[in-house]
């Protein structure tokens, strides 16, 4: 089911980096995210709720600037 908050996400298993783009256009990269967490996030019926509960404040992150796109 499409999310009303999250536009898309990309995960690189080799580096365990999860990039999340929100419908606002802001993009963040989350570090050291286990593949199991990403699988659960992608399978969640509400990606926004899962993200807020399990990822947002649990992993180190930084916002990506437009130059890094």
C-alpha cells in the first residue's frame, strides 16, 4: 500500500544504509539499519507509522542536501 508520508526508500545491504524520501521532498539516510528491520518496514501496512515507531529515533541519521541527490 502506498504511504501518504513516505515517497520512496532505498536500502544498500552492504553498507546497511537506508535512504528515505518523504512526500515533502526531504531525504534522510539512516545508518547501520539491519536488513530485517528494512524488510519489516517494507512489509508494514502503514510505512509511516512503522518508520516513526521503529526507525526514526533509533538509528543515527543525517539529512541529505539537494547536491547529494
